[in-house]
C-alpha cells in the first residue's frame, strides 16, 4: 500500500500498534460518499441479475413488483439502522444494537444470525463469478474462477480498507456505464417492436398467481439490500459516524432500490418470458435479447467486476463483525480479536471468511440466496425492535412526533420483515433455526450455562 509522506506503516489502518491504547481501534478514513459508495458496491447495482431467473419464475414474471415490496420493507428497516447507528457508532451492526438494547445474550444471538448472511454473501459472489465466467469460458471449470476470486479478494482485504475504497470507485463506474448502455439498447430494441405491453412486468405472465408468490420472491430479494446494513459495520472507520453513517444508509437503500426496480422492469419488457436455458444464468438471455453478443459480453465483464467488488466489501464487513465479537470474547479472541501489526487489519478473521467461502464450490445458487436472506431478515427484525426498546422504552422519548419515529415506523419495519421471513421456504427456515440453535449452544459454552456473563461489545 502506498502511504502519504507523513504517514507511518501503522497509519494505513490505525494508530501505532505499539501504543497501548490503540490495539482495538480502527482508522477513521471514510467520508459520506465513500460510505454510500461502499453500500452501493456491496449491494452491487447489477445484483438484480443474480437471482433474476429464480425470482422471475417464482413470481410468474412480476420481478419489479417483488422489488417494490422489498424496497418498502427495507426503507423502514434502513431507517431503524440509521437511528441505531447514530446512537451507537461502533463496529458490530445488529450485534451491537441488540446488545445495547436487550442485553448481551440477545445481542450475541443477533450477531450470530447476522453472521449467517455475512459469511455467506462473499460465498454468493464467488459462486456467481464461477457461474458466469464458466458460461463465457466453458472449457474452464467454475471452481477455478472461484478459487482465483477468493485469493484476489483475500489479499486486497488484508492490505486494508483504503485499498477497498479505491477499488470501489472503478467498479461502480464500470457498472454505471453498463447500466446506461443496457437502458439505451433496451429502449432502442423495444422501439423497433411496435407494440410493447408496458403492464406485463406488473401483471405477470399467468404462470404463478396470487400475492403469496410475490412475498416469496420479495423474501429472497432481501439479500439485494444488505448494503445499508454493511455501511453500519464501518462506523468505527467513518470520519463522522454520527452524521454520515445514518445518511449513507438511507441514500444507499433508496438509490439501489430504484436501480433494481428500473432494471428488472426493463429486463422483463425486452425479454417477456420466464423460461431460461439455465435459471441460474437466466439474465444472459435478457442481454442477448436486448443487445446481442456485445451486450452479453459487456454484462459478463461488468457483472463479474461488481461481484468481485461486493466480495471485497462483504468480506471486509464480516471480518470486522468477527473482529468486534472476538475482541470482546464472544468468539475466540486469539483467532478473531487480533489486528495485524503490519497491515492493521483483522487478518485471521479475513482468512477464516475465505476458508468458509470455499463452500461456493459445492452449494447451489437458490439455496445460498435463501439462507442469506434468512440471516438478514432475523437481524433486520431485531434492529427494528431495538429502536423501540432503546428510544421509546428505555429513553422514554414519546413526546410529539417521537411516537411516530420511535414506535410506529420501527414497528412497521418489524412486521414487514417478519412477514418476509415467514415467506421463505420450509427448508431454509429449518436450516436457519438449526444455525440459531448452534449459536445458542455456543453461548451456553462461553457462559458456562449462564454462570458467567456474556461477553459485551466495547463501545
């Protein structure tokens, strides 16, 4: 990493590692737009195409409607995250918020649930990189691309958060160029067709009716909005966390939701079908329909770049959650709670995430996407309740419009996320509950049956 002339190697990530007071602190290097960019890259503007085929079939050709439902739920939840990140500007996200609001045991289990989506999201990116690059280069097995991606991302994250921030700008620029190109080519293509049914992406193709399938699709799509949650994990690295993190959360959520809705709507106009040669790579048929082989190739390049960027940011976030939990004894401190003296990054936590990501070689896309959404929705529900507990109950802020901001809005967010959570498949719910049971068993171990206090995140 290239450092400013006045900086020492320790300044790349924090203060001097020899300083007694600096061992557990991260470098404050990110401003508002770096945080927004982090959230957008984390969500990947092109993530609409990750589960495009799966959710299009689930909803009967009403993917934009499912995105609208998800965005509505996520706006309420993002507001709750914004409130809590302002109250507790620390690393740890839902883990920290639930802990401060409901106590250490609930905080631990919330963090454990959050780990499910954060541990699996880098894996999801590696998996789709393998799927799309193998489609482009059929002679090369997908696992080769997966392993190469894991290696690249691991090295960049060990180098430090500033390198991730710099890579984000290039990745988001490539995706922005692709989005403009896709929109232009799609409009040109449809203008040459004559009659276009503009209502079709909203009414569906009749293969799956009712609102239940919309809810099922919306539940899966929650993984697309994990970026606002990721922004909150960088509170200890934001220049002004109390002001900038809440603003970045809301900006990233609304901006990404609009992008998802527009892209899904145009995609179903240009390719009004839910039949794909490969449902996992169904978006490739949309690209061919909109712009031929040129757009297909451009999409693959932009999408893989976006997935690589999301892997960078998602691995950075989960490593910092593991660091926060390890630093305070909720996970083994020697493995997760240490920062490298050379790089000032949580190297061991990063390597653990990389090892777990190897599961991408054997897991399927639909299962992985649903599992990520399970973890996200549980954490989202807890954060909504944390706003009510912290502001409305504990601090008794109930006068004037505070009833709306401290009770009504987070309660709506909780009800919406709980509804989406119950809309997931039975298999996903079973696996998720097993994951929570394992977390509870580990909590019993580290507290010796609650005979010892649960480790608490240092604020």
